[in-house]
C-alpha cells in the first residue's frame, strides 16, 4: 500500500484516526472531531506531519488535469455494493451516506450501483465497542462497521 506524508493540520479525521491507530497504537474516540484528535496526537507525536495510506481510488481521483486553464470533467467511477440488513431498530431502512455535502440513500439487502466515493465512506464508517469484563471493567475497544457493506463489483 502506498503512503503519503501530510501536515497534521491538513489531515481529515479519518486520516488522524488511522495514524493514531496504526502508528501510535492509540485508541481515540470514534466520534472525535479533527481539533480534538490533533491535540491528542500532538501530545503523543513530536512532528507536525503524519504518514497515512493512499488507497487506489484516492490516487485515481487525486488530481484533475487542466486543459486551457479550465478543469477537465472526469468520468465518475462506480461500483456495486451490498449493504447487509441488521438486527437493530431501522436495520432494514436505507442508509444515508454523504460525500462533500451530497447525500445519497442506499437501499439495504440488494445490490446497488453507487459512486466509488460513497463506498469508501461506508467502508470507513466504524464505531468503537467496549464489551464488559466479568470483573466489572471494560475490555479493550474493538472497531466494527456501522453498516456492514460488501463490494460486489468494482
């Protein structure tokens, strides 16, 4: 997997979580916003830059070529996904997914063709679960997908 180095101040919350988990071995709250994450990471990390992974989809859409000073319209990439139904309240309802302020409702329980960036959001949507120990404490956090999703076709 490719990596890139970015300034902590320019990192997204997902990138900060990834760095804290994979590089520092830290478990930070899943719902923490970027400023709080930056403060916690800065307390554990002495640099002003972090290294994060670059996914193939990010590489493909990272730059848009310019023609005569105007952006060239890039063809949108799609994939087919399947979101599992869940045994929770609303577990059979469509899942709202937002990318850059645009929301899409994706139905559960059947194959759906969606833009690749919406699949990436679902793939990275995780929550922390703390199971109780028998002695009254809590087990270490485990991360589970908020909406179990499978990639059917890229």
